[in-house]
């Protein structure tokens, strides 16, 4: 193999591909990135759960392939000067030359590298920026406890032209709805995708205008196990095995009627929560007292440090006191893409619904349901 490729193009492709490298590879070859040079250069990685591929244009003098340490290749390409990179292979070695820098890497046997899974059948497409924003919002509430794997995922519900993305860790719930272009108008499905892999994928695919989504449901040919989902855009593609397990029935948790509603400027609300939370010990609450025209935020009690701040708020309903984990509250406020935060209450001991302020006769496309912390006394 003897090729020349632009440094920035190579570094971005290597960084994308390296995301699927396992932290503790079961076999040594899984720690590698496979380089296949023909008309283009294809970079591949696979850990038996997630696969990643990137294709970049190159000037190829000699075709060929090589398997090299993925993490080392990522570190090297990230540090190279802004000059064209020449990659050559000779026996068990691969050489990268860029400007005055030259690196020689040992290669691994490509015949030992597993075959990457094929992309599942196409399910539909969506704008890449809209998809990245929706995934970021919906993954906010995903759990991080691997002993409850179903809660570490984002549930993607497909119903015609509507995608609904949902996550929960039992303490909060994030729901995001958006439109997309299905491959089949009658498509209806619900799958559970690992939240971390989905968030990494969505962020990295914004280079292209659209993201194509492919789906193989459990039991379908080539799906294997719990099934598989694939994403492709901007010369990059990835597949991820779906999660198994039962996702909570969340629809009944969302309030149908509310008894009180507050509206606040999102930036000032978030900044006030951050300031007051400075004195909140770990796992202690920030207390919120809503009344006509204002919100009082408090944290700390007794002999501990204390904080209080009053901000303007539009409020309708009976006065209410409620307490939240400050980080969970901030996560919800950060996920909003609205200058106005609307907080809807049923009663102080019940979850509160946080949304943006929708246009008249419209429903908010992002909803964040937050469990309160019980107030002593």
C-alpha cells in the first residue's frame, strides 16, 4: 500500500473510527483499525457490539491493506503537522510520513480481523443537525448504571413520519419528538439503543446534511440477538447492537392535567440554580418556592452554609414548594432549546414537567419530567 491523504481528513476519519475501539479488547486484533486502500481509503473498527467505518478520498499509488494499533494511530494523526500524509506498508510495518515527521508502526495480521456486519435494511432519513439536537436532548435522562442495562439506552419509537426518543433513569424522564422521512410510510417499531453510542454517533455525523437510519429488528435475517441499528452520513457509517430488556411504560407518567404553571427566563433560571447549588452538599436538594410573580430558590439548612435567591417568574395556581436534585434540574434546563422555561405542577410531591414555551395550539416537542426530593417536615 502506498497512498497520500490530507492530514485533517485523515485525522477526522481516524477519530471517528477509533470511537468503536474496545477499552479491553477480547483479542489483540480488535484494538486495531483496518486500513483498506483502493480508489478511496476505508478505515474500520469493530468490538462485536459497535462497528465504525469511514471512507476518505486519497491518491493511491499502490492498493493494499493494513491493521495497526487504533489508539496509537489516533494519537499520531492528531499530532501531525498540517501537511499531506503518506502511508506505505512494507511487510509487517506501516510508515506514516508527514512533513519532517515519520512514524513506523507494527502491523497485525489482517486475516485475523473479524468481518464487519452489513448495514441493516434502510428505515428512513433525517437532517443531521436536527437528529444530533434531538439525541442530545433525549439522552439527558439515560441511566449510567450497567446493572440496569435497559435504562442505559434511548428508546426510539418509529410511527410513520414521527420519531420519538425517550430515556429515563427512574428519577427523570426525557421525551423528544421530531419528524423524519421513513423509507416505508407504514413503518412502526420501537427499539432500545445504547445511549452513549447513539450520542457519540449523532454528534459525529453532522458533517453531512442527512443521516440515514437502518434497522434490523430482533429475529429478522442478519439481525442476530436483540437486533441492530445502523447510521450513515458524510462518508461515515456505524452499526450498534440493540439493547434487550423491558423499558418502563412512561406514557402514564406524563401528566394529563396540571394545577399550577410557572414560566421563567431559561438563562436566569439556570444561573440562579447554579449559584444556589454551590452550598448544596452532595445529593441534597435545591428548594423552590413559587408564588405570584416570583421564585425563591434556597439551599443549605441549619448550621451549614446557606443560599437564597429570588428571581422573577410568571406563576398561575396555588403557591407551591418543591425540591429537586440541582444537577438533574440543570440537565433539563440545559437540554431546552427555548428562551422560556415552563414548569407544570400537579402537586408538590408529584413529578414536575419542564418544557419550553410552545407556539399557540402546539405541543412542546421536548418534555422533561423530574421527580422531586421529599422535603423534611
